[in-house]
C-alpha cells in the first residue's frame, strides 16, 4: 500500500480526477456505493465523493456523515457528509471556489494521526499542514507567521449524543 500525495490547485482538477477514477467493484455490492479512491485502491476509505456538481469532498473514511464506511457506529452514516469531512471543495454561484479544511478528531484530549496524515497529504496547492504544541495549523507558503489554527470540531448529530444520566430513558440533553 502506498500513500498518495495530491496538491489540487482548482475545483476543476478535483472534478477531473473524480471523473478519471474508475469506481471500485465490490464483491457483494458491485459499484453501487460509487467508491472512487484518491490513490491506492487498497485504501478505498480515502476517496473523492461527489455531493453535487458544485461540491466535492475528499474523505478519509470512517467519520460521521459517511454512509459508505460506518464501522464505528451505524448512526454515523446519517447527516450531511460536508459537515464532517476533512476537505470540502465548492464552486459557488458567483464562480468563486472555496476549500474548507476541518480537523474533527473528537475530544480535546484525543488525536487522530490518520486524519492529520490525510490533511497533510491532500492539502490544496500552496497550503501546508503543520503541527506544534499539540495543535494543528494550515499555513500558506510554509511560513509560520501565516498559519491558521485548525480547532477540533465537536459537532455531532443529536441522535448520537445522549447524556450519561438519561441513557436508559432515551431522553436527550
């Protein structure tokens, strides 16, 4: 298995790459899940997902909103993938392109080296993923003075979050 490094420079490059990738044919499901890996086909969880003609997601798999890989919890497939995916490329009605990079790795005390590696390997051209003092940053041009802190996200769907006191009754906090 090899790790793939991409440095997409535009929305059109992401769209072309998506169209060039042949979907994986799975033994039981065929191509119905439309899984298109970014690089090595053995790492099928790292893939490009087309949400609409103006929105593509670079997904590292096994996160909330990902209906194809619900290993940790079947409820994780619910919700909107663009809220939880690490990298989202959009083309807005005005023609402006935007890229959102999200570091949703769970609680403050935890870390997810696979997410960090994914963001590092697939950051858009000109942006670099850096770490320091247990924090993660995106920097433009590799300069420390231009770095932006990637805060950990804590948004989870309501049906997944239950208070410890009310687990048996099913009441939400």
